[in-house]
C-alpha cells in the first residue's frame, strides 16, 4: 500500500488493455520490477487505438499503435534521437529520448509492436501508440529542466558513492564490534545509492507470494466485534467489544483494492507494499475467559487460542504493569518483504513496526488508553514469552492500559522483566501456525546473507544500560493538537496511501500555512512514545505552502537548533535561519531556499509523488555514534521512531483536510539525499521518506464492508480457506 518503487531498466508505457494483460502473463519477472501504467491510462490508450483504426493516420497527430499493423517509419512523427514528452500515467509527463521505431521485444506476442522505444528516467519504455495524448514534442524549457536534473543528479551521484564507501570503510574500523559492523554493512548495501545504482532487490513472483495472514491450524477462535468510523465501544479494555475495536482500529482490514481479477486488503496500519510482515499476539483476560495467549488473525478479525497462561507467572507480570493492562506482542516474518524488495526488506519490516506501534497508539487513544513500549525486555525474554513458530522473529511487547490506571511505580517501564521460567510446568502451545516456506526453501544465510547477518546482529541479549532511558514519562492523554482534530476513528478508517498527486488541485497559493503548521504540530505531539530522547530529525522539502518560501527546512525534535547544528552541520554549509511567522511551538528552521522539487523527486527514487506534493520529508536518524553507544539493536529502533512519525502524518493529513493524503516512501537514495544536505554519513542515516499532497482518486479502492468475505465464507472450515494474495 505504501508507495515503495522498485526500479528496473525497463518499463511499460500506457499499454492497451489486451496487450498489458498478455505481457503481464509473459513478462512476470520483468513486470515485477517495472513501472506499469494505471488501468485507466491503459484503457485510454486502448480507446485511442480503437478510435485510430477508423481515422486517417494524419488526422489528430496520430500514427501507429501496438499491433501487427506496423506503420512505416515515415508515418511516425518523431525521428530517432528526438526529445519528447511521454505520458507515464500516474507519474505524469516525462522527458524522454526516442531510441528506435517499431520496436518488438523477443518475448512479446508475435502480433505486437510498439511505435517507439524511448529512454526515460534512466530506464526504457515502450510507447504503444503515436498519439499526442501519449507522446508529444518536448519544449526547450522541458529539456532545460531535464538537463538541470541530470546535472544535479550526476554531481551528487559521485558524492553519494563516496558516502556509501565511507559507511563500508567504517565497517572495518579498529575495535568495531562484529554486530555493529554487520549493521553498518547491511545499511550501506541495502540502501539505494543514486539514480541508476540500486540495492539488490527481489521479484514479484506472484505464484509464490507469501500469505499476509498466518492462521493457527485447528485453533478454537473468537470472532470479535468490528469497529468503524461511528463505533463507540463500551466496557474495559479486555471486553470483547473494546478489544475488537482496538485490534480492528490498529491492524484490522479497513478496505479492499481491486484491479482486474486481483483483489487485496488494506489495513488500519500502513505497510510497505501492503505486504504486512507482522503478526500480533494478545496476552491476558479476554471477555470472561481466563487469562490466555491468543493470536490475532486480521483476515477473520478473530482471536485464535494458543494456550492458557500459567496463573502465578501471569500474576507476576501483571504486578509490574499498570492496573487493567493487556499485553500485545509483535513478531515479524521478514520474508514477506524480502520476497518483493530483496535486501531492503529487513529495513522495510522495521518501518512497519513503527507504523504498527503508531497505529496501536492511536487506536488506544480512541478509547482513552495509553500504549507503552516495554523496552526493558531482551529479545530472549520476548521469544521465550511468545513462543512463536518459525520463521517469526520476536520484535517487541506493548502494554496497553486505561489512561487513568494506577501505576506500579514512577519509572515502572524501565524494569519490567519476564522470567525464563514463565511457562515452566505449563503445557506446550496447543496449536501451531500454518507452515511458511521462505526463500524458496533455501536458508536465509544463502539467499539473503546480509539480512541474516542484520537479523542476528540486532537481537538484544541484555537489558539496555541506564543511559538509554533519556525520554520523559509516557503521555497519559492526547495533546490538545490532537483532541482538536475530533474523533480519531473516522481518520483511522479513512486512512489511505496516496498513489499520485495533482498539484492543480491545490488551493490558490498553495496549502495554507496554518494548516501546514498544524500538521507539523500533530507530528511532534503524536501519541506513540519511545523511552529515548528523539533521535530522528525531519528535513522538509517545501514546495507549495502559502506564505512560506520553497526550500529545505528542518523541524527540530528534542534538541534546539544550536544543539543540532553542532552535530548535523559542523561545517556550517546550511543556513539555519529562523522563519518569520512560524508559531513558537513549531521549531522550524530554513536550511536552504529555492525550488527543490527536482531534488525531492530524485532523492525519492525519481518518484514524482515527492515533487507534486505540498511538501515531502526525509527522516534522518542518529546512526554510528548511537550504534557504538548502545549496540547494533539501536538500528531497528530509529526505524520504529521514524515510521511512528509517518503514522502520525497519515492521520494529521486527514485531520487537516479531506482533500489531503499522505504516503510513506520506502524507496529513496539515502546517500544521495545526505550528500544533498551535506549531512555526514555514517554519523547520520536517512531512514524514511514521506510526502503529503492533493491525491488523484484511486478508483481501485472498494468502498464496501471490509469483512464482507467473512459473511460469504460462513460455515467454511477456515483451515481450508486460502488468504494468499488478499
């Protein structure tokens, strides 16, 4: 669901519907890494081709279409070498160069040709019809803009490669621990570097797509009451109604998308590519049942029984938590992301941990409850407590409790522990998760060695040191910036990731500045809490804000501008200017003024969505010094922090205006962006991007009931129902 783009040397441009379907079947490995036109653009092209058959080739500036009826070269409007604009569907018009005429790939059907093959954005595209709605002449201004972008990209490309080299050099520094070295290597090798130089990606092998919903085979289950925009649950958190709303609002299905015969679910929590690599477990009393461990199955919106909790062990844990708390444990299946994204899949998995923590925080806040990350626990404690089946990795544990609950102590969250004997004397888990084959049966160490190394290195085997706890106490209630937004549940269930933006939809002059500041204020005051001082700093690429000069800005978190300047910009390359008219509680500083649309686009894997928006964000995190201070496990936590901020931006956009939508961007050129900003690598790391603007309508979204399939499958043996692809 998130707009994560995996690039390829090839792409298909506005193919007619029949040709698109045919090529999809024949070029699955190619299409898995390609840009593909939207169905609406494909239909436009198909209609144009149909209309063209009944018109004279010279009429309307049209000639030739993707068919066996190959037009003569003389009939084509643009000679080889011409600079043209091509319509890339959702990505808009782009400058391209004609490379050949009447092109046919060897694997295409014998009756299909494309009038033009063009080079665009560093890759190739095939133009299926010589029509002014699809391909037209480029103006001098278009060409000048393209050249400026190419010059900027080339100049920063060399610096980006040096930044990557610096990261790899740091791997072998004297005294470097093996775990920190593994994380430094993973980050350097899994980040896309610059346009044309990408990490080792995956492939969308649809026949072997991992199931995003894991079922406990044979387990008794409880179907939970569903939530929605107008639902107001009653009862304590452990009641079925309240727990059903909490889980639906945090990780349940909220909508479906469809295209052709494919149909897939969207959930309350954002997820890279809607691949949903996380599983959730609930511990405690559920309704009037005795305390037990349950697995949440989002496909059915049900709890699947795992095991009764040992009474004394559970009481020991309860005494360490606020009164009335329930416990949520998260596990991850990295393969769900690595299947598509390859080496970046481990990072994207921990992006989604941050999204999920944010979603739980907002879902809990909708019930006047608080979420606290129990980060005193080691991964060994979490694994022993959850007892998840392979290939699930223990991730974290959350305590969720009423905001007014009695606390067990002033700094209670710093000392929570779970005995290694928690399950001693108890029966083994009665039900197991459905088997999951990963990496086509190969060991991860062979298939994705840097992921395997990063997973092992980032496991925390000891509690954090006292200097880790640098944050204040968890907030017990929503800040006023959020209470003024109105009920949260409508925002949660309406949240979508924008797929493209239309700047022509913006108000005159751009997004009003007071709305922009309110969005930033809500990001700063988001309810997801972490026990460390803010380590992620948002750099904003401002494009279309009324009354605010375009440029790059920094929103200071947890530190003053003067403090950050020493660490972020010791050479003084940026401006660090205060901005007149900015509210005092929005610490925004100007770093560099000027039009930065091309920079935002290039930095986010050449995606127009970062340039067509009101503003885009690059989240930079403290990297090497904190890895050295705390350990390799720190790496996961800055991804959690950054993406919790992204989770807040999603809802802040919806709260600000029904005309706005946000989207997280997982594909970006991290070293390139740091070179642009002049921010040292590996002292800092670019870990996440985001953007907010005026979306084009995504007509693939089905507005029907999110759990209609449960009613349709009523009475079926759920163990026999496949949720693959859903």
